[in-house]
């Protein structure tokens, strides 16, 4: 009985608000289940788009406005990511959200010339993780990068729902990023996502403008899917 009372009382003091991510090394505290499962009921997210419309609306534009993003937006992006599924609920994703100009400059220097469109973005999100943070299956499968990718997809979708542009990039120098942001070797830096309000495509160079205006293309379904067949093409 005494344990039950303690359990209930301590439960009342568990952080009932959105997790605070201001410090890199802060000790993780679990968020109460109801917080992360009922964002709609809490009125945090306005569900005004059906899913397929949201997926279609995800912007591939490289045109960014430099208008800064406020803390509410940053918090919504973080909280959306945090809802991702992960192996054994290990939540192996780690992200550095950069809005500070000096730090942004360091990250921008690491981008390849082909990603110069991202220099205007007011937010760069660096996604990284570590093998040991997630499931390591005996037959050799590691899940940390899979789960980092799953979580990053939620960043893109939440950004879209907030009428932002979010474009992931693999085009950067890991060593420059590591050095500039002092990210230890033990972490694998796997993605940089540029996030911001959509800018004017006419300000892009001609190549990026044409790419940004082009229709999104996808394979016919039969390339990527089979239904009830184990025959190989
Ligand atoms: C892992 C990954 C790396 C990417 N790297 C870059 C990049 O360095 N530069 C870039 O402009 N786009 C990059 N992209 C964006 C893709 O080119 C884009 O998602 C793809 O062309 C499909 O277009 P869509 O996102 O508009 O559907 C990357 C996307 C992913 C998922």
C-alpha cells in the first residue's frame, strides 16, 4: 500500500509539460504517456489536413526565407520527432537544433556547394546517433540509423503541417561539421535538415529553381511493392 501511495504521489511530480531541450547533456526524464499520445486533445496540433494531403504537400523547394522560427515552432518540431517509433522504444535519435548565427555559420561551412540553397535557412537540424543507443541484433542488424531516419521523417511532416519547408541533406562534410560543432567521434552524424518558411524561388540559381519547380516523381508501384508474391523480377 505504501508503495502504491508513493507511486501515485511521485507520478504527480513527473514533468507534465513538453520536454525542455535547452541543454545537451541534461538527464533524460520520461514524458508522461498521455502527453505524447494526445497532442490533439491537448490542442497542441491543429489536425486540419488529412494525411495524404500532408504527404503531398511536403515541400521539396530549396527556396528558403531567412525569417527566424520562434520557440513555439521549434518546440513543436521537437515534440513531433519525439513521437517516433523505435526498436524497444530506445529513442536513439539525437538532434542539434541550430538557430544561433555563430553556430549556424559553422554548420553552413560544412555544406557542399550543391547545397548552397540551404545557406538562407534559419534553422539547421543535425541528426546523429550511436550504434549502442539502439537494438543490435545478434545476426548483425543495427537499428540506430533506421530509427534516426524514422524520426527524421516526422520532422519533415511536422514542418509541412506548420507550412514550413524542410529539406534533408546528405551533402556535407562530416569532419567539418564534427569539428565546427565539437561533436565527439563516438556519434555518427547522418543527416542535416534545413527548415524555414518558404522563400522566393526566383532568388535561387537557375538549376535549383528548375529543380524546385519540377513535379515530384515516383516509381510506378510495381518497382517498389509486390502483393502476395515471392517471385523475384
Ligand atoms: C538521406 C537524404 C539525403 C538527401 N540529401 C540531399 C542533399 O544533399 N541535397 C538536396 O538538395 N537534397 C537532398 N535530399 C532531398 C532529396 O533529393 C529529395 O527528398 C528527393 O529528391 C525526393 O523529393 P521530395 O522530397 O520532394 O519528394 C536528400 C534526401 C534524403 C532523404
